């Protein structure tokens, strides 16, 4: 894709985590980059600081003049699957005759022709891919990484090295995007039913993962609970937390406030590894990332140091307030299985403490399709504050509301709250451990929550 240096790239939905990484990539390759997103955010602010021209209104006349005046052959337009067909900007570029590609197609083009590790799964893929990229970097294996979150160690979702020998990419199952990739190695972390608005049935989603697996030409590492689905693939190895095969973790325990474990692979037995990121479920993620890093040539001593120094991913079980009286963890969890893992890890780290959970459901269809599971997962909290559903790309579905979802949660201490009233609601409570969860715009409330809790801890 370096042949596009000097060309013009226009991104529709540039504020998304995956899109912003590609925009940064092409900007650094020398392309002129511009784009659109619905609302400003910290990500779009950073893109603008890097010299990318952005607009937040769909009026085509606001497109930079150099793009509007350019011949259609000089502009490549990249869009997310969530961009509706009636988008004014999309229609403008289609009518102009510009080449329009989905983000996944472009990512496939960027990474093709070089060794690529693709990390897929309905949850865990962002943490595993970021951890793997960090372990490779710390271990001296030069890589490029296109990540689905902000790596705390680097403050970015894009790692580039001119001498990179391997790409690490997050393989998104939404809209079957991951089928655009051609991985030499892959990791599949989980396959819990999700995105049924796209797939229709869990079986259709499972079939897409089967197609993805068939694209992998080298080692394919899958979670042990998925192994039966890929038993016919000779390149499949399974991993698990204290599992039966290898790689696996043993002797998992908390020491000095961090998780410590032994890693056993076919070729290595590494004792007393410390994980710099909290959460028992992240030990499981570390098995996959560490085993793949060793497979790609990271020395075991540098793996040990890299794992201990990993600071996680923004909004992936991220500790935001660590006080003597109150603790706050922020997490991207938006699927029942993710909520289960998050809440269980909070309980293990803070035994006997009261956990107040703030959850923002993401998508009407997901809320509808998984309502019973959401109810069960959320009932593991001591207190639940439920925000309105974040619609993202969807229109409302009659009857599918947070008020309806609340009736599915079998617990007493639960209530609805508007996001603008959240801080006042928290001030009225006796708080010990607060966990914010969701994939919508709940993250925009987190700075105010952190500020309030820091004051709370001093009062």
C-alpha cells in the first residue's frame, strides 16, 4: 500500500478506533488524509493534532477543497460498515466515481504480503492483540500493529516499524470483516453469539469463524472450549487457564496485588510470571499472547519482563481510581460473557467489598437478543445503575429499552439513571468499588466520575 503515498484518503467514520489507526497509517505513509465523524472526541482531537483534516457535518461542501477538486482516481474513500447507504458523504463520493472500500478491505490490503497474526473473538481480541504487540516490541521482534484499543504503554492504537517482519491485527467479526484478512497465524479467543443483527443465527456466526480459520496458513491458536469446532484442522492448538493441553497456565494466584502464574507450552515451562494488567480473565489472554510471542521468536527472559511491564488497554479493566476508601475500574464489557469476567475479577481483587456497577447497554438488537443473559450477569453486582441504551448505528426497536432490561435483572438494588444525572446519583451513595461498563459513550462520563471519586476519597 506504500504506492498510495501522495494520494488522497478520505475516511467516513474516522473517529472509530480501527478507522483512526488506518488514517494514522496512511498519514505516516505520506498520503493526504481527511475524514468525517459524527462528533468530536479525544481520538478525533489527536488526529487533528497529527495534521488530519476532519469535518463533523455531512455537508459535502465542507470537504477540503483539494479533495473536492481532485480527480476521482486520486481519492480512495474508506468507510465503516456502520455508514448508512443514504450518507450524504458516501453518496457524494460514489457519484463522483471515487473508489470506496470498507475498512476491513483496506486493512487486508495493507497487511497482505507480510507475515500477519490476526486475533479474532467476540471478546478478548483487543487485549490479546495489544498484549502480543507489546511482547513482540519488548522482545525485539519488530512489528506493525493495528489495534482495536489504545495501548496504555504507547498511548496509541497503531505501532509502526519500518523494519517490521510481522503484522498484528485485530480481526473483527462484525459484518464478516475478518474474512478480508489472510493471516499466517491466528488466535481465536471466544465465539459467544453476538452481532445477530448481521448473522441472524449463532450458527451463521460460527460458520463465518470456520471460514476465517480456513484462511490461516500457519499455527491457529484457539481457546480450549472452542477446540471441538476446529478439531479437523491440523494447524489448531488449544489454550486455556489451567487447561488440559498446551499452552496453559498453572498455579494462578494473586501476589503483591498482581496476578502470578506459570506458563507451560510444548517447548517452555516459565515459572512465576507476573502480569502487569489486573483481572483473572487477562491471565487467560496472556496465555495466548505469550505463547504466540514465543512462537514468533521472543526470548523467554524478555517475555517475562514484557509481561510484567504490560500496562493494559484503555477501558479494558483499567483502574482509574485507587484510593484507601474507594476504587474505580473502567471496562469496555458489553456482552454478558464480558460482564461475567469483569465482575468476577473485581470480586476476586476486592473480596468483601460492595460493588456498584454502572452499565450502558450497547445496541438495541444485542439488548433484545441477549436480555436474559444480561439480567443474569448484572445480578452478580451488589448495586446496579443502568443507563439508557446506546444506539450506535441502530434505530430504536419498540419495547426494547433499559427500563425493560431492568425487569430482567433479578436483584433489588437496581435503578435507571440518565447519564447527565449520574454524578449526583453517585454522590448520594456510600461507595466502595465502582465499575463502569459499556461500549457506547459511557467513557465520556468517566473523567467526571474519576474527579468525583477522588474528591469522595478525600472527604
